[in-house]
C-alpha cells in the first residue's frame, strides 16, 4: 500500500515508538499497523490530547495482545510525536 507523507510518518512512529508486535525489524511486516492509521488520524485531527491518544494506543494493545500491557505512561512520547506531526502549526 502506498501511503501519503502524513500516513507514512504515522506508520513510522507506530513502528519505531510503539510496535507491540515487534514488526519493525521485519520489512514485510511494516504494514502491520496500517489499519490503525486512518482511525488514529481521525482521532488526532479531532484535537485529541496526549491522554486520549495514549488510551487509544493502549486499547489497541489490549485488543491484540495475549498478555498484560506494560502500562500507559510509556505511550506518552509516542502520543506527543503523533500529536506534533498532525498539529496545524507543524503539519506539512
């Protein structure tokens, strides 16, 4: 799937900073989180704050992981990066 620049940035952040399935090291698995990009982008464009983005990411982990999550606080940096790239002041 070919992604526009913003969706490519979101994919990169999900792979480099979130990646609960350890997909980043396997090039053929880089599309693992692509189904999350548009719903996440909608959330970000709605003005969601860090906590809302952290909660969203945490919920996706709970839906797909067979073991307990490592908590939400570690998701703060990922949420900040996602908000930064979609904020009107910094968006391309």
